[in-house]
C-alpha cells in the first residue's frame, strides 16, 4: 500500500491554498465568484490534481441559467472536466501516478486550481498530448466516441448526419466518423462550411436551407444515424431522416437553453419519444445519450469503459485522426470573460481555462490588463 506522497515527490512546489470559481445562482457571468480555501489532503484511494486546463462546455452554459437537467443546487463550482498533474496521493494509490498528467470527467468542480479526486476516476494522458489539447477531448471526445461506436455502430461506408458539426462534440464526432470510413453530412452556419469541407464533411446551412429536404437530396434513402444535440422539435425531424435500420442518438436540449420552467421536462419529452419510437416495428432505434449512464449501477464497469474510450480518443489524436480545436485560453480568474466568449457563438473549438501564471496571462489576442480580481467577484 502506498503512503501519501509529498509535494516534492511530485516535483513541484505546493501552495497551501486553492482558488475556485463559484456559481452562486442563475446569474450573469460577471457575477461568478472566486473562493480561496485550503487544499484538501487526499484520503485513501484519492489524489489531488493541480489543474493545468479545464474548459467551458455547453453544460456550464446551461448550469449558469439553472437549466442543466441534473445540476446540483446553487452555489457550486462548475467545470465538467479537467486535465492536470497529480500533486499528492493518499494510501493505496500507485506511487507512479504522482507527477503524471491525468484527465478526469467530474461534471462539477473543475474550475479550480486544485481538485480532489478518486484515483480510479483519473485517466493517464499519453505522452505528447498537451494539457489544453487533451482538455478539448475529454467530455467532447468521450461523448463523440461512445455515441458513434457504442450506440450508432454504423458500418463502414454508411452515411451519418451530425447537427452542430462545428461544435465541441460535433467537431470531434465528424472526425471520428470520417476515420471510421463514414460519409458525413453536417449542419452549421455558413462561416464554418469551409472548415467542415476541410474535414471531409458535406455542410448544410441550418439557418437558410430546408435541412430535411437538403439531407434527403444528399441521402435519398435516408441516413444511417443522426446525432442531435438540439432537442425539442429537432429530434422529431431527425427521426424522420433515418434509413431503415438507422439510429437516432439525441444528446442534448440546446434549443431550450434560454427557456424558463422545468429543466427536466425537455429531457423527459425526449425520453418519452425514444420509448415510443423503439416500440415501433420498423427496425429503427433511438437513444438519449447520457455520458454518466451506468455509473450508479456499476462504478467499476463505468470507470473501465470511460478509461478505455478516452484512451482511444487520445490515440486517435496522436495518429492525426482527430485534431484538438482550442478556441482560446484564458486564466481561471477570467472565467467570466471566457464564459461570455464561449456563449457568443463566434468561436470554433473549446474555450479553455488555465492557471493564473505569467505565461497564462499572455494568451495572444486575449491580453490580460493586469487588473485581476481583488474582490470576490470575477470581473
């Protein structure tokens, strides 16, 4: 059994305080708060990760509005995933893990300088994969890989439709699909069409075109799978585009982000439709994908599957089959600005939060003025 590792064993100087970004309620990004507290000591089977990169996904955009279907009560620390170095470890953790770069899917808690995790939830990042690049591939990569290879399972030569093909999940998904020998049709606004063509995708303008008619023109017999993050009425149209034996994978309710009322109802409606469609004797299948499915029943099996699939995504990146699209990197204390940027719809790729170091403050076009937050509110 390993004993707790010292900071020196990790090869770094450990601060006694961590900083984390708190979402106090359904607020504007400028009302996010900073909180400082002691770095916890890892217990048996636990590790403390010094975060090198975390990110802003669509989940956090919903959470700040109180619209993510199973978010915790306010206040809490957002951050769906993270990448960092293992700084200390508790008893029972393999000694070689200390100092390693790992990735983790956490749902909440990632927007912090240090995070306490169960060691079993950490996936080692292969050598040659940088922290920011790895961060773009954690929740996006797991979601894309599992939907494509564990749910849709389209044979080589098939055709798939990806809604939001320029988005975080969509960009990874279309590349994995192309690597699997699939023809890909992707919806996006025109400014992203050239980039999608560069990935081998046939783009469709979701704003100006009759999307169903255009897809039927491109695939007269229907498509073998549709990946729909929009929810609402879109899933009905997606179901109608399937070829015999095709599969619909719904994985979000993006069209309801700014709605009011029950945050569970949009998901429940999709689940009801999925149940009904799967009862029909037409050979088609529908799923509502939840990356956390199965964890409550078998944590060990869930962890093994997640670790295996994320490793596959990292290896696809190393082979050049998938690229990491980092839209911008900003320091953790500029989370409000980063969240605004992610929500603007003007960037392609993932907005990544990194530690507040001198290097992190020099982020190209996003220049830090040096006027960092001195109060509890992130400006």
